C-alpha cells in the first residue's frame, strides 16, 4: 500500500505569491500597452496646450471649492435662521489689538495739552497788545504836535533836502560838512549815473561807480570841496576881519600901491615880476572885508 503524502503550507504560499505576482505583472503590461495605444492615437500635445489644460483644471478646482464653501455657508445660515438666531457678521472679523496706554503716555499727553493752552493764551495776549500799540500809534499820529521845532529841515527826498539846505544862506558856517557827505554823494550819484550810461554805454556797474567817485572828488557839490573853497577864499581876509578899521584901510592902500607900482615898472621897461591872480584875489578880498566892516 503506498505511503500517504501531506501538503506543504510554505510551498503553497510561495506558489500563491508567485501566481499573484505574475497576474499583477500581466495587468500592468496590459495597462501600459493600452495607455501607449491611446497616446499614439491622440498624438503628442505641445507644452503650451498642456499648461493651458493644467491651469484650466486648477481654476475649475478652485471654483468648485469656492462654490462648496458658499453652499456650506448658506446651509449654515439657513440652519441658524431655523433655530431663531441671526448670524453675527462681525464675529468672523479679526479683532485689531488696541495698544495699551501707560501712565507715562497719559502724563505726556496732559503736558502737551497744557503747552498748547499756554501757547494759545500768549498768542491772544500778543494780539491784544499789538492792537493797543496800533491804537496808541494812531492817537500819536492824529494829534498835532504844537511844540514842533521850526529850525529843523524836513524833506521827503534827497534832492528836496539838498535844496532846503542850500537855500538857507543866513545860517551859520558849515563846520561839519562830512555829516551830509553821504546824502550829497547819493544825490550826485543818482544825477550822474544816467549821464555816464548815455555817454559811455556798455560798462559795468563797478566802472560807472569808479568814474562817479573820481568826478565826485573834484565836484563843487562835494561838501568837503565847498568847505575847502570857502577856506581858501576867506584865507586872506580872516586876519583883517579881526583888525580895526584903520588897519584894514592901511592894508588895502598898501596892496593897491604895490599893485600899481608893479604895473608902472612894467610900463617903463624895468624888470618886474608878473602879476599873479592871487594878487588880484587878495585885493578883492580886502575890499570885501572893508565892505563888511562898513556894514558892521
């Protein structure tokens, strides 16, 4: 009688695994062949078309998610309405954190407010004081001054001032001509500048100023030149003014005799010095001094 053989479980499991692996391999091969068939049937797509398809698919998925979220929100609102509660729209908002205010910050704000109040008060006081000053000024201007000094010269321009100063011949001698030097030069410059620009156009302002200054040093309008001219003119008679009448008369007679004696020598052919203009000026000055003595 033959020996009974038993089954080996491990061998059965190994055969089953092998069979499953072969089956799975065949299925993969069949799917790969099928995919390759369809790819060959459709043909290769360009990258741009693939990208457009992917973007369209993403947009469709996003729209689907948005629609689903909207549907769920509407469903939730309906359920809340059924329950008798209105949805709180502000509950979904993100709360903005409010910064904490410290005691130091409060103190700083109070100090700033006090400074602003003080500043406004000072401005109001300044406005009031300015108004008072303006009223006082108006009163001073409107009230006429009865104690006005008539000896002072009042003028609204340099030319007017110069005219008023030159008209007063009976005033005392100008002992300080340098005090009106600036005003005189300003008037001289304003008068000469247009003339120089017309005579010599094209120069710079500095050149015109230099030319005006040279003319000013020789001009008779210069107070220093006027004082120097008066001093020269009155030099010969300054001493005679303080002498007595007989001394003045004696000096005039002496000078006249000298003058005519020199003229006589010239007529007879004798050697004589030429008469100078200063001699004539001395004689004239002496005559003027004599007239002044007579007037006194």
